[in-house]
C-alpha cells in the first residue's frame, strides 16, 4: 500500500440512476486490519457503493481511494489493489476451476513465476483443491461461490470487497470463509494487515467477524460505529437495524415534510 493512506477512503460518493438516488453523499474510511460490515435493507445502496469502489460503475459525484490510488486519477492501480466478490460473479462456465484462477491471476498481473503458487494458495484457502480440474458450470452453487471468492483473493490484494460472501454456503464452509476473512485482515507476524468490507444480511455474521458496522439506509450512511459500542447498551444488532431503518429519510420524504403545512 502506498504510504500511510487508509486502505479505503470514500468521500461524498454519490450515484444517481435517473430519478433514483442509489447512494447519497457517502463518506467513510477503512483502515488496514479492519473488517467492516455493510448492513442495510434490500435496495439500501450496498452493492452500488461496492461497484463504485471497485471501478464497475462511475460515481455521479464524489470519489474514493483504494490503497492510496484514486479511482478516477489512477483507476488501474486502484482496481489492482482490490479483490472483489460481486453479487453474481462473472464465472466462465466452460473453464476449469484452476484454469479460470490462472486466467484471473494473469489479468491481475501476478508475475508468471509465482502464478502457480498464487493459484494453489487460493484453491486451498477456499476449499477447492478436490475440484480444481472440474468445469465451473458443472459445480454446485456453493462451490461456484467458493470459486468467486478464490478469484477475489488470488492476487493477494490489500483490500477485499465482498458482496454477501457466504450466501449459499454450507455451515462448515461459512465458518471457513469467516475465518479466512478474519485472517486476511489480521494475518500472522510479518504479513501486512489488509482491509475487508463485506455486505451481509446475516447479523450473527457481523457479530462474529466485524469490528465496525456501517449501516446504510436509502443510500445514506446512518451508522458508522465500532460494533462493541453499538451493542454496549445491551441492545441487539437486530434492534439497532430495525430502529434505524424504519424511518423514511429519503430526499423526497424530507422535501415532503418541509412542504407540509
Ligand atoms: N443499474 C441500475 N439501474 C437503475 N437502478 C439501479 C441500478 N442498480 C441499482 N439500482 C437501484 O439503486 C438502489 C440501490 O441498489 P443496490 O443494489 O445498491 O442495493 P443493495 O443495498 O445492494 O440491496 P440488496 O440488499 O438487495 O442487495 C436500488 O433502488 C436499486 O433499484
Ligand atoms: Mg446488494
């Protein structure tokens, strides 16, 4: 990572789709070693924010840096610094698991001499060793999800952005992926700590691995707090979620209030 820049720094990120304000002036940062949970109801803007951070959609306004690289000024370096598991990973059904990971490692600029090692490591970490020669299209849903994760980490990026990473996995694999995310952020001695953002609807998952919670509602950040503080008063994460997302805070709703007699 360049200098002491935070792993992720987003400033005023905004995305408008016609009339829909999907993400509204979203500012936050994530430091190395942190695992941050993005929470929010369906349609809150989690995926859209992740897509902006990873260079898949351009923000309407605002910007972000990934490991010190601005997504506008230095898009290639910013993209290279991030591993991304999209909601539906673009897997190539005719390719073998191993062939696909080798291909991803190549386009992510993993040097040829360490490519095999990088592929082997991601196969192992995601529990894919036994299916490495299988064709992706013939794998079960959970195994395809593992391949999606493996492609996100194959180039060992300093920043991981995972959109609902444990959807469709069996309980054992969920545990493995959770510990993978935790190790990834806080690895052993001598390794650089990395940053992880994950979105999830599974609140116990947040309690298990996230140090900090960012709650998004109607495109806006409504909570950005360490998990320990958030639940300090004895309230559950579920209660916080319910309370914070029951209000209508959309620009339209505010306008309506202002205009009310
Ligand atoms: N390509 C698009 N065109 C138009 N509107 C979009 C597009 N992508 C997202 N939106 C809208 O932006 C808003 C935020 O969607 P987003 O997918 O970011 O939500 P989310 O928090 O990821 O929800 P979920 O929990 O269901 O995955 C929604 O109103 C959605 O309909
Ligand atoms: Mg989503």
